């Protein structure tokens, strides 16, 4: 493993060590309001999301006090997506993983800062959602370039990218017709965490198992593809059923 890979593992381990601390300090503490109002996720439950909000809480409060515009984090999220794609394409998988995580953090900050400052607006929601799609597309494009010689992994990456866009489109189209079609096993947060952790851990796992570099990332992308396509099918079926129940149907 390179020094970058070792550093990445150390940082991930340090982050995970905060979980027992949070478990102690959060007893009797009300759940974060943003976490509580969101639906449960199959892979990322309320406790994990609440822990993450606790970890980033001090930085969030500092940004709110500094009156930092949430728009900057929308642009940062897109920039990190481009950087992740470049890193993956060059074979720097751990760096790509960090870029994906930082992009995900930027995506969290923009909405929370806007709500905390009372400046949430429709244009911000549109910018956030659209730039998220750009970021994810660039990240998967880099993964596809990395897997170009490995046909099964390349196909999985293409399906993961397409499935991710279909998940978002199904929800957006459903909401435009008055149906809230969220839910599914592979929503954006799950996709980001799966892709990021695979990039960060690939070198360590493949070296230990004697696999070719990128194997863990390929398996993760295949899981994302299956989960995203399944989620898109689930949302499509649910929204179609709800629309058919309307009197005008």
C-alpha cells in the first residue's frame, strides 16, 4: 500500500472511533431534526445519520456564524465530483474515495446551512439536485475509464451511472405529478458511501486477499448498479400505482 492508502485507512479508523463516544454522549439527547424528518434507510439508519450530523456539527455551526453562502457548497460538491472522476481514472482509488466523501459532506452542508440561516429557496434546491447529478456522473465516468480493460466492471459502472440517474429522475418526475416517490435500498447517500469506502479500502483488501487492484471497487460498483436499478424499478412501480389510483386516471 502507498502512504496515501495508509493515511486513508488511519483517517477512516479515527472517524469510526468517534462512534462509541457519540453513543455515550447521545443518551437522552433528541435526534437531529433533519435526520428525524427523513425516512429510514435500509443501509444508513437514523443512528448513523445522527452520528454524522454530530461529527460535522462544530464545523456547521462555525460556517453558519461566518454567514458562508450555501451556494458555495453546491459548487464545491460538483468540483469534488470532477476531482473524484480524475482520481479514479488515474488509478488513485483512495484519493477518489476521499473526493467522493468530501463531495457528500458539501452536499450535506449546503442544505443545512441554508435552513439554519433561514435562506432556503427553490433555486437552491434546484441547483443542489442538478449539481449532484453532475458530480455523480463525473465520478462514475472516472471509474469507467479506470475499468476500461475489465469489461464486466465497465458494464457494471455504466449500469450504476444509469441506475443512479433513473433513481433521481423517477423521484423528480413523480413529485412533478404530485407523488412523493422516495425510498429504496440504493439512494444517493448509500451510493456515495459504498463508492467512497470501496475506493478507500480497495488497496488494503485486495493486497490482503491477493486480488487484482480495483477488484473491491468493481464489486462495490456492481452492488450499486443492482441496487440503483432495483430502486428505480421500485419507485417507478410505486409512483405508477399511486397515479392510477387517482380519480382522473
